[in-house]
C-alpha cells in the first residue's frame, strides 16, 4: 500500500527531470532549506503518482492536483501546503513551456470592452500606467452595472439619470480629489464608447464637474519629533526592520513619493557619485544627491538582507517569495506600522506622503522659498507648491504680535 505517493525502488517519472530546476527557482525566490526539502518530497511524489496513473504532462490540471491530495490513507494528513506546492510546480512547468497554459475563461462582453478601452488609453491617448490604474477600475465597475441577460451589454439605454446614480454610489465616502478622479475617468469612458459606436450619442457631458480646491486646506504633516520617532521605530536587528528603516529614510530625507520608492532599481543607486536616480511623475528621470545616512541604510540592507534574486528592484518582500513590493500601498503599510509603533495617531490615506509634506513644511519654517521647495520636491507646476504658502502663513500667525491700536496704548 502506498503511503507517501511513491514506492521503494520505483523508477523516476518524466516530470522528475524538472524537479531540481523547480527547486532552484524556489531557492532564488528566497525559500528556506527546510521548505525546499519538503517541496522536493512532494513534487517527486506527485511526479511518480502521475507516472503510475499514465497521466500525460500536457493534460495535468487542477483535477489531478485534487486526486493526488486525496490519494493518502485516512491516517495521513493532506495539508494545504502540499496542495500549494503541486500548484506551484505545475505553474512552473507552464512558465517553462513544458505544459500548455491553463485555458483562460472567456471574457464577458464587459471585460472585453474594458480591454479595448485600456488599449485605447495606452496607445491612442498615451496615458501612463499609473493613470490607467485609476481609469480602468472605474470603467470595469460602470460596465458591470450594464451587463444584461444573455451576457450582452445594455448601452443603448444609457442616460444622465443612470450615470448620476452610478456616480453617487461610487463616490460616497470618498475624499473630494478621489471623487473628481472618478468623474474624469467616467467622462473618458463615455467619450470612448461614443467614438467606438457603442452608444448612439456622446454622454460625457452628462457627468457633472466636481470642483476641488488644491489650496483649500493645510496639508497633514508630522512634527520633526514625530518624524524622528517614526524613523526610530523599526527593529533594526531584523532584516525587515533594516529594510523598513531604509525606506522611511528615503521618504523623510528626500521626500520621495511611495511609487518612486517602489520603482527604485539597483542601477538607480550611483555609489561613486553619491546620487540616486528617481522615476518621477510623467516618466521623468531625475537625479538626487544621496545623503550619507540614507546611503548607509541602503548599503546595509543590500549587503545583509536583500539576497540574490532575479528582480532588479531595490526593495523586496521580507518573506518568500522574494519579489518586488507590489506597489505604493506596500509603502503606505510600512509607514502605518511605523507610526503605530511610535504612538502617532492613525492618519488618512497615502500616509507615505506625510513625510513629503513634513519635509516641505520644515523647509518653509527654516526660511526656504517656494521655488527652493519646488526644486527639492521636483514639482513641475507652481500649483503643486502653492499649498505650502499656507503653511508659511500659519507659521507667521504663530509669531505675529498684536496690531497696535490707533492712538497708542490706552
């Protein structure tokens, strides 16, 4: 009776030829020797099970994963980790071309239209990927509401009332700037639908304009003491703590955006000249001086903790798989944890930007001009920097003397 999916003295199956390469791939991803040993046992057992059942490589699928897991007698526990290992192995074989790709589900009419819209934004409009990430979810959500029976899209019945109802549901509890972006994205989609003949008339004008005022308030910020407390919060005796400390320093000392930190590559750090190349808004490449403390933190993380991987991004996940951070939300999460450890009250969305605002505010209070702040923060329009004039005004109010009454003191 088989107890581990293999029999003593059994000849290797054809899939076993790929096990070592699969494990090398997993080793590069940062998995521990113990984990690799467990995955070796599972993949070999699966390969021999497939051979005994005469299952061709090209026909392996999820049903075979489930059958393999169920093969064990009742006293053996078929764990989720085994199931996940076999799925990873099959995904690796597909990526290498050993197995055909898993058949994709046919797109719904809504998804097919979203795909065409994204192509339009990318090729015809020339939008950056970060803008597409704003437009596409709105398009997907709106078209999902127009999915009629039999899978067809009911676009010929669109009217202003329908558009307004969608907007009200979409922007509820959103900040004013987020709401404005929704209206911009929806207006773009409606214009696309008309240009492509999907709607009989251009309904983009039915989307109301939402006015936002960039200088309506003073930006949220951290005091200099809070910045230093946040920087001191990571446990730098750990790999994750050293990574987080380097990230927080980049935010605090250079005022980088979260997306700019995520996109940093090993080639962007110029050690000889002490410069850092940053991919800013509008795909601009800009060089910044690398402060000594930031350079030391980066060097320590790269030397001790990053490890060897195929990714060229500077910052990777702290746990396997050792791949690049997924996006700005990962940086926000790191900042939230740092603020919580430092006992700083929870902040609104995009918390990584707090360091950027705080850097500009500190410069204002030290006498820097708005032009100097714009240069440090790499603003390309005056409107982006103008909000810090309010910070300057608030600082002046704090030191202003009472205006003398006419005629002198009573």
